[in-house]
C-alpha cells in the first residue's frame, strides 16, 4: 500500500523515513525549509532504528502526491483548520485516514461534537467512523533541523478502527508499519487507550511547558510532580465519568507516573512548542478534557488553572 504522511514533523517524519527505508511506497506533506531540505537531501533520521537518510516523495499539496491508499495524519490536532480544505476531497472519495495525534480526536465524541477539537462538527461531517482509524503514539522526537528528525522513546503505536470493529484494513496497516521496523499493535480498546495517553498529555505536557522541565526533571521535583499528580487525578476522574477508567484513581495515577518515569529527560511536545514560539496544543489536550468535564459535572480546578496559566504565557 502507498501511504501519505500528512505533517512530516517529528512523529510523521520518523514514520515516513522508516517506511521509505523499508521500501514502502510513501509520500509526505511538509512545508517551508523542512520540505526543501527533504527534497534536496532526503530525510535524515536518528533514533531507535539507528541513523540513516531516506529519500521521501514530499510536497506541500496533497494532490501532488496522488495516488495513495491511506493518509496518516500526524499534524497536531489544533492544526486541522489548516489541512481540512485539502483533505476534504479524499473524504468524499472514501480514502482511509489514520489519526496519530495527541489529545482528544474529533471522532471521540460526535453528538454533539466537541467544540474544542471540531468546531461546528465540520471534521466529523467529512470523516465517518467507518473511514477512520484511530492511533495512539508512544514515541517521542523533535525536528533537530530542516530535514533532520531525532526520535526516541520506543517504537510503539496502538491502532484501532474508530467504529470499534478491527478488520483487514487495520491488519494491513499494522503489517506495513511492522515491516518498517516499527512496533504497531491492534487495540480493541481504542477509546480507553486514547484516554490513558491523554492523562499523561494533560499533566506532564502542561507542567513541563509552564516550568521548562523535562519529564525526568519533573520526576525529581517534588512540587512539579505533585502538580502532575493533581492533573492526572482530574483527567482520570473525567475518564471514569466516561466509563473508560475503573478502580481507585489514586492507584492508577501512580501507575501512570511510574510509566512516565521511563521517558527520563524527554522534552514534551508542548515544551518544545513553547520554546520555539509555536502555538500550543491547548484545545485538543486541556480544552477538550475541560469541555467533557463540564458535560459530566466533574470538577477540574487544577486543569482549568493550568489551562489559564498557559493561555496567559502564550499571549
């Protein structure tokens, strides 16, 4: 199958490079200096698959990369507005999409749609559950320089149909990624997997962005770690209201913290964005969690406070 990675940054660039090295037909949507570097010198990758340079068919316009069988969406969820126009024709054509993004995806709750991630339901109106594969990324990375991606944190990706039925399409995608040396898994609990990733994103990411600390530094800083714990407990409480989290929330928070500790000195994507002066992923991570908390009557004062703090810092 020929796949197109839409958003060849840290996560998407790594996947595109791995697929290209394995001989899989792949293209990538990129922009600016990053796009020019990929075209001229290829995509340089340093990470858990070693160091290599892969030639990747890259363009700014998706239509320039036709034909293809699937679209891997690795741009950040708050950037949907900038991509929807060029993605819409492929929605009408029935092309499968795979959401590999942090935060709450547009398909997570459809009626009514979450305004923080799908204002007016425009994305959901284009892409049905039958056309959508959801993904959870357990990989870290950053763009070191145009055309150069540095990856870390493992090779694990969880994939499942948004409809809840995992068929041949997911199996083919998993086989394609596995042939590239990655470690994809099919999950029958997609929404639960998304939520547990969100619990980490809604706590570690904002605390790191506010404090400037890496994950490892947060784990060694009592005050920062206590703030992470409070945010996790609130996100878990919202998940409990959704029927996705069971058992004592305090014990689950400690398991999440222990899991995060393996990341050591990883700089979260939100910290990287703040340092680079880029817009932060506030709406799909914090905003959507707060919006759902409001729907279910779950108090989330810590999430509201850090969301306000980051909005102030971001101007």
